[in-house]
C-alpha cells in the first residue's frame, strides 16, 4: 500500500484485527433504530454487516514518519494478554511483522502516542519476554496524558475493579512507567515540529488528540472521540465506553468542527476501510467525504 501523505509526513495503517463486532444498540446508549436506518445506505457493507447490522470496525496503529521521527499512534491489543473479551484474549497476531513490512522496525520508533489508556490502545506498548512485560519499542518515549495515567493507575489499585482494566494497566502501562519511558503531558503541546497534542476528554478523563500539520496539509487523530462513522452525522451519540457523556459529546462536536474548518483528514482508531475521511459541515450537521486513496491496508 502506498502511504498517505500529509505534507512531508507519510502515514500508514498497520492492522491488528478487523471485522464485525458490537450491535449498534449495545454500542450506543442513545441508539434509535429509525435514526440508524436513515444512515444505513452508506454504512452497509463497509461499516455495518449486512443482515446482522453488527458494526464493522478495525483495531489499528497509525505509523507516521516525519522525515526525522517515526511515531506510532496507539498500539492496539497486543499478544499473549489476559483479557475478558474472547476475541481479544491471548492474541497471537503477526502485528510486529506487519509493522516491519512497512519499514518500521521496533528499534526505529521514536515516540509511541497513547491517545488514551484503554485496552485496545496500549497493548503493543509491551511484549512478553522471559515471562516479563517489557517495552516493545525500546528506544521510544511513550507519550500519555497525566490525567489518564493517574485515573487508570487508581483503577488498577482499587479493590473490586474490573480485572481486564487492572490487567491492562499492569501489563501494558506500568512496565513503561517503571522503565522510565513514559512522558506525561497535560494541556496543549507542540511536538516534533508538526504535531500538536490537544486535550480531548470525555471518552476517558484525559484522552488526547493529535493534530498534524505539514506544508499546509492537516490530519487529526482523535483516538476514540468516535468509534464508528455513524457518529459523524449522529455526533450526539456516545459509545457505551465514554466515561463522561456530556464532555465526550462536546469533544466530538469540537473535533468534527475543526476537521471541517481546517480541511483536516480525520484518522480515527477504529474506522473500517478506507479508515479515514474528510468532514463537511452543513449547518450543525456533519457529513463524511471518504478518503478512498490508498485505502487498501496491510
Ligand atoms: Zn478503542
């Protein structure tokens, strides 16, 4: 696959898994059948499975090369990890081989950006080596939100927390902190000459988004400010995984407005092919303009 270009930066998607998952009524607390059906003509079959109506999604990492730096945005689920979801438990995928196939050796990664610390965004932060979880990218700084870190660290310590959330922090975040490879951020930050880290809270307390600008071209990596493209026209719909629902809605609206106003390519973590789209604003409504160029992925 040819990499997408945003100015001088190149961006490739490395997929871990892709397929049909949740039913929309499970995913969206404010699910409304009539509103969903009104969107289905453009959703089926790429984003909604025909017949079952299950949402089709991907778990992938974005690899950004700026010429100076190699940056990974989110690191999927990881291999060999104890997880609650049978489809995510003790995975054994060739993710690292796929990463290397796009010219990205783990040693070459300079930054790992964790948009938030959910299970499907931090998995490849670490790998199992001689029975221990060690950083997969030994030369990288792992950038994460201070707020998100402290929140999930507290969850991991709290008696009665959900086991997979405890495991996620302990096997995929704590080893990074202990190896002194974590870099905590709060507020807005410039990075690598072309990125701006911005708070995008709601889905998790400290979620961050990454705005890329190079030679006048822009892309925005929103983490899970949205999971599925139906949340563009129906932007008031949160996912069931959003922690603070009012804040998540506000963040999504700001994000979509920024994409539309700046002509930025929206590059979420879970959209099925073609994985990225431009956003058009029509009054207080938003529409997608899919970026089918370079849509085939590894
Ligand atoms: Zn996610």
